[in-house]
């Protein structure tokens, strides 16, 4: 009998602080890997300090390797929208500046179309009265963040929990999505 080879794809999302963007995706079925990193900027291999200085043009982001047969891209998009404030053009929650803005980085035309359709649906049917400002951009080189940022919620669970609550993200998600 012929063995069927799994086909994996990439999804890249910027949603403010990347620490808070890993856990929601990390343990879902069909998610192979979630990496915190930087994308969308001009500098090769930027450091955290460089990205935070707002001089590289990078976003903090997560890159997700997933099996679309188990966890389709449309489902990733729904989960992504539920982690962010897509109406905030200045950053996310406590974190302000361009490196904390939201964006969907598409890896092919199908992802671009699905992202645009999900954004339209959210604008028309979602819980927000303001315009959805999250951009949909072509994927650019992705640079993994320093090791201490990877899987932060597992390495530093108490600090992660305090940060997620203190930043306002947890309350926002509860108010808009956990109904």
C-alpha cells in the first residue's frame, strides 16, 4: 500500500506581542510548530532590541507550520482574529508602535483571497463598530526571535499570565469573543 505524504503549509500572523500569539495556536490538532519572530522589515536577522527600536520596519509575528487537512487556513484565520483588536492601528493593547501592529502575511494567492474574505466578513458581521485596519500583506523573510522568546508561555507561565492580563488582551478577548 502506498503511503500518503502529509502536506504542510505556513501561516504568518502579526498580532502584537508574539508571546501572546503562540499559545492559542500551539496545541491545536494539525499545528506542527509555532515560532515567534520578526517579519515585514528591511534588516536581515534583526534582534529584539532592533525591532523594538522601531527602525527595522519589522512586525513581531508568529509563523505557524500546519497541516491544512487537519486544521484548514480558514480556521487559523478565525482563531487569529479572536486574539487581536483588529481596529487598533497603533499597536495592540499595552504595546504601542509599528512592531506591534496587526497583519496577515499570505504565502500564496489562495491565502490572500481567504484572508481578504475573512476580513470582509469580520467587518460586516463581527463585533466591532470601527473599521478593521489589519493589513493583508505578501509574506517576507521571517526571522526567528531569540530562544528566550520561543514558547514563552511554557517557560515563564506566571509572567506570561500576568502580562496577558496586565496588557489588556485577556479582558478584550473575553469582552469581544468569549460570549
